[in-house]
């Protein structure tokens, strides 16, 4: 059974098109990991008639299906942190597993590292 991690790319003042570009950039990198899939996250709203999808995708949001191991989750979080450092300080990625949310920014700090460690530890026992 795969675990699901939702990633929401956020950038203040950005439109949906730019958020989609950012999410696609992150998606390309995530696909290099040992994950089952990386797909656009649905909003829950039905897509317009005549389109192939059943739901509208949320701008800048991805769902990563991966093995339910701490190693796999850690690899995703590590990649997101590296991507954010390269993308710049204006970006944030919300990482969510089962309602538990971790917000990562492009800034590096000891406090953020502790938040990541604590968040990952909560999912190690699952």
C-alpha cells in the first residue's frame, strides 16, 4: 500500500500559471526518486464537460504516491528543501500527510531543520 504526500507550491503574488510552472519543475525532480507517481492534485471540483479529467487540478499542487517508509518520505522532503534553496526565498512548499502539514521555505535555518526532524519522526512510527 502506497503513502500519499500532498505538496502545495506557494509564492505570494503569483498567478495559477506560474504556480503550475513551479510545480512542474518540482515534479520533474520528484520523478527521479523511488516514487510510484507524482500527479497534479485535484481540487475536488468537477472538470468542465468535454474534458478528459474528472476533477479540476489545484494550481501548484501535487500528490506523490510512494512507499510508506520513512526513507521514502525523507527523500521527498530532502528533495523539496533542496529545490526550495535553488528556487529562492519567496517560495514555500506545504508538505502534507494525512492532515499533518509541514511548511518549508527557501530559507535555511536550524529551527526549520528541527521542524523537519520532528515532522518526519511523527511519520516514522506509522
